[in-house]
């Protein structure tokens, strides 16, 4: 007769395989975010080179920086831009897990993003606007100030982490309770 502790082994293995399956699905979504950021970087590099060449550029604060420094700032801004993009991705993962329907998750994620913009446009909730995920996309502009506007970047980081954590935790809870077949 197996020991009582051995009865937990299949449950632990099943939970570990479910977590691994959930993480693999999250990796697929993250690759889409990376593809979007790379596309933005390539388009920005081509467009910027056509428009300005490799001449020095003026930041939002009025200071002049070399083209190479501006390129570095662009990649830093894309990194900041990627944070709220991960929040949108996390909501898409949540909808995908909750509805078991990829079309619903795509449409729902678009509605989620549009709803955030709509709430941000309301006049009487101006205090709420700085904590909306849609507002955090503007934080990348803080990198183009001299000195860097770390309050804007920092707020984007912690607000985005909340918008990532809540849907992913909810999705993980739903996913663990479900029968999963295959990787």
C-alpha cells in the first residue's frame, strides 16, 4: 500500500504541468509584445533616419543630443512603452483562459483598451486618468526629458505591474481548476 504522502505526488505533478502549460502560453503572448516593439523600433529608425538623418536632435526639455544618444533614448522609451503593453497582454491572457475562446479574448482586449481611453476622456474623473493603463503609454516621453522624468516612468512601472499581476493571478486560478490536455 502506498504511503499517504505518495497520494499527493500526482496532484503536485499535475499542478506543476498546468503551471508550465500556463507559462508557455504566456510566453507566446510575450513574443507578440516583443514583435510589436521590434516593429515600432524598425519603423521609428527608418522614419527618423529619413526625416532627420543622423543630425543632433532636440529633446522635450530643449537640450540637444546626438543621434546615437537619441537612438538609445528611443530604445529606453520602447522599454517603458512595453510595460503597459504587457498589461494589455495580461488582460488578453485572462480573457483567453476565462472564456476559452480566442476570438472573445481578441475582441475583449480591444474593448478593454478602448474603454480605458473612454474613461480617461471623462472630465469628472481627471484624478483617475493618471492610474489608467492607457495613460501609462505616454510615460516613454519622460525618457526624452533632461533630466529624465523618473516620476512618470516609475508610475508607469508600478501601475503596469498591477495591471499585469491582477489578470495573470486570476487567469492562473481559473487555469489551475481546469482540465488541460497537452502542452
